C-alpha cells in the first residue's frame, strides 16, 4: 500500500502511533484550521496580546500575551477577561475545519490540548465519537468507559472559569494547585512519544515539565516531534534546542489546513492497515477477512453487545449469520498492537459489511453512532419495552428481543432475525461473487486468492446451512465429494489451494500473478458447479459427513 504523505514521518514514530505509545498535544496553531464566517480569523497565542492591548489605554504595544491578559484581568476583572477571550477566540462563530474532522477520526485514546475553545469537542460530536473532556484533576479518579477518548484540556476551557490558566497568577500557581494533573501529564510524557501539533512551545508550565523530565531521564527521554509546514531553519533550531524534532510536511503554509487533513486521513488508513496486519483473532475466518485490502467487500459482521449477553449471542445469534456466509466478530475477539480498543472498533466498523448493536448498554449506542456515521448497514436489537428511537436513517433495521433470554419467547425473535438475514443474503451475494476477479484486475493477487477461497467456503456452508463451527473446511469439501458435486481428484487440488491461502495469510507471503489467476478461475468453476446443483434442488446427504475424508 502506497502512502503519499507519510514519507516524512520516521518509522519509529509510526510504530509508536500504531502501538498506542504516542500522545498528541494540540496548541493554538491547530485552531487556525477552523471554519469561520468571512472577515473573521482565529488568533494565534501572540495575536491575543494585540487583542487585549487594544482594549486598554496607554499600554505598551510590545507586551507579550501573558502580560497583556494579566493586566486586562487585573484592570477589568476575570469575568470580563473570559468574556473577551470568548469573543477573540470566536467561540460562538468557529466550527471545525477539515483538519479538525480528520484528526477526530484518528483512534487516539488520550489527547492533550492547551486550547480554551471547543473545536475538538465539536469535531467529535460531528463524527459521533465518544469522548470525555477533562478540565479538573479530580476527574482523573473517575473510571472512563473503554472506547472513549480522554480529551485533556490541561489549561481548562471557557466553560470552566475557575480552571482556566490564562494569567501570570494562574501560571505561577498551576503546579502547586494541580499536583495530580502534573504528575499524570508527566507520566504520559515519560511513557509515550509526544507529538506537538500547532504548538509554539512557549507555555512556561509545559516547558518546565518537559525540561524536568529531560533533566531526570537524560538521553533516556523519548524523542518528541512537531509537525510543521515550511518551517524556517531558525524555528527548527529552536525546537531542536528544546529536544523536539521538526517534521516538515510537504505543502505550502497557505494550504496549512489541507496539508494536515491529508496527513491525518492517510495516517488513519495506515494505522488501521497496520492494526489489521498485526492483529490476531479468535477465529481463522475473521483473520482471513481482515487480511483483505481495506476497500474489499468482506464477510465480516461486527457485533457490539454487552459482555453479559455475549454467551447468548454466540450460541443463538452468531450461527444465523454464519449459515448465511457472514463472519461474526466482536472487538474482544481481536488482539491488536497496543490492544487499543478504539483502534479495534474503528478497524472493525471500517472493514465490516454489516454492523449489529444491542443497545441495552451505552457502549452499544456509542459504537452504533460510529457505524451510522460511516454509512454502514445496521441492525439494532433492543429489549421489548425499550423506547429507543432513531431518526429516519437508511440502512437500518430494528428488532425487539425478550428481556428474559431463557424464555421460549426468544424463538420468534430468532426466526424474524433469521428471515431478515436470509433476505439480505440475496442482495449481497453478487458483491462477493465479483470480488475475486475485481481484486485480480487491481493486481491484488494475494487478496484475490483469499477472497475466492472464502467464497468457496461460503457457498459450501450455505448448501447445508451450517455455521462455521459445525464443520471444518475439509469436511465440507468431503461432503461435496460424497454427494458428487466435486470430483475426488479435484478435492486434493482444492486442499492445496486452501493450504496456499493459509500460507499467504499466516506468513504474509506473496503469490505470482499466473498462479493467482489459475486458482481464482478454477475455484470459480467449482463454485459455479455447486450453484448449479443448488439451483437444481440438490440436497446434500448430511449423514455422510460422519465419514472422515481421505486424501
């Protein structure tokens, strides 16, 4: 996979990002990417000095922002200072720009920002991604649900005046008043690789923490990075002196927002591709589907269900989907690099054909919102009597299930769900039928072989309506041989193709173009014969499955 915008990022940094060992730190420069009405613009930190100086008589024009804000606060009150900050920062006018929205799509579990505005929160709201703003160190003691991003506003925000760090007094007493927060931030800077975005590194408290960590750890301190566009050599030298490496991105300063948008979009693709590549799963079928390229039509069906209902779903609901050629999977079925739950959820939603959410928990609802935002086909399952409502949304079906899953009332729920999945299969099958040849045309030879073997397995399972755990692939092929759908000679060849598929997935190997084309074409011939038999009303002799196949 080619990535056009990541060549400037060093491999160790990319590895830290994928492994969940990176902490992004956003400064005022990132807010410059906001969308504003004509005639307005977001100020940088130094621009705020001019904004406040203009509000005061006979005040020196060369004053730094901290002095200007402090003087204004002393002269006109803290309440008035906060009102002016809201106005200068365009809080009621600014909306997230493309760079903000692309950043919100990245599966970070923790983000630090010194910004007072609410552009990040609005970005997460638009993307329907769960997050928790943290503006007070007392919040650190509260457990946050897995899959929710911690948005740490380490200088507070304009909705929490008492936590706002804006004046000299605020800075002078920050560490003393926030010892737990400073310890928490220090731990993040010690254990993760910091990446500064839109950050001037002029914040005295943050610089103090960073230098203390450097003094204690010496050359064991992690490298820190900052992204820049057309950075001057003097700026690069300044960052280097402070222990921060500058990554100069391709592009022009006039295109700052688009440069970052493109970078974040590509970084997300890279992150999820590497997560898929390096992950292991609880089932071979899931691993085969995850190994396909991101734009493939996979058979994955992601389930978001409460832990206490998992056993019921695995026993009663998953087999319905498996019999129709789909591969049920949950986030807990994947062991991913860094085991980031947010990265796993993002990966599965992106790669799944269908999303199923049991909305009896808040987790299911938050993941449902992500799937809807991605335009996925969605099935909602709710308890009877639950007044859960959705606005008019396409690609969505709602089922009621009994509260007591031990009752026979569940039979009707299962029958209705099975009927719906069967109807979906008729509309869906042509995507899977065309996928191997589509991948061949794109020169995705490895993926084409994986897809065509999965297609063969799906066709065999649908012939006998068997879930994946009921019969192995070998037994399915033996059944086809015993019922004269496949010849005995062809069976041995098919097994060799399956071994080749397994080798491609487990060893990350490659396959030559001619071999891939031969396997795809011959397997599709076998599939056509199976479909002909099925269309002619052929019924497999299931008892013969008790006979072990020989090779």
